[in-house]
C-alpha cells in the first residue's frame, strides 16, 4: 500500500496489534521528528534524544498487545517525557548535586517549572513504590538500577543465586509496571 501515510493513527494501531511491522515504521516516520524535539529540548544531547525515542518506539512494539492507546500522539509524547525524566534521574543519581542540605530537590537543567514539578511528583511516587517492595527485593532492585551492578555482582554481594536476583528484579519490575500502567502513563524499567 503506497498511501500508508494517509492512514489514521487508529488504523496504524490496529495494524500494529496484528504484528504488521510496516505500521511501526509508519508511526516512526510520522512521529520521529516531534518525539526527537521533545527529548532533545529536555536532554540537550542528540544521542540522548535518539536513544530515548528509540527506546519508546521499541517498547511500543514490544508492548503492542498489552497497551490500550486512545490518542497515539499524546501517548508517545507522554512516553518520551517519562523516559526523559527517567534518564535525567539516572544521571542525577550518578552525580547527585544538592542545592543545600535542607532542600529536597535536585538541580535539573533544561526542565521547565512544570516539568520539574511533574518530575518531582513522579520521582516521589516511584520512590514510594520502590520503598514498598519487600526488603530483599528492594535491595536487589536498587543495586541493579541505582548502582548499575550486574546480576552476578548482586548475587555475590548478597550471597544469593543469580536466579534469585533475576526473580527479585522481575518481581520489582512487574510491581512497578502494574502501578504505572494506564492511559498516558509510560515508563520503561
């Protein structure tokens, strides 16, 4: 079909669910520039923006049977914003810069006040959900995501098997996906 660019987003989403790879390509062609601009404006790096957009579109393909999307453009924009927030949070955790000991917010260059407020609320909710995990599960997840340790390193550090580490990480991710699942909600763990 030559006129795929004339298809509505709803038709593309239907085709995506039917495992039609061309539908993802059309979504990519249709939205890449817009999504890249959102990511680039917040991250300030071309490579970071490309990585975020690639991650969002890859996740869309992977989760095509699981997500209910009413408005594709809004969904993708929100997904990119959350992915950007997650990338910023990861970077900030690596080099935490506190304004002062009494303030509970981090320096976030490039974020608008609205984005900073959304980010702060999102990170508070994320932290709360991570803190609600069982102790061992929470510890394994933090070692994996916050400190970047491999499963093998975590297993050695906690003196547990690799399979146990994988089970804890899977449990944490499953819990977080359940909590953050819904319209306009997107996060990739």
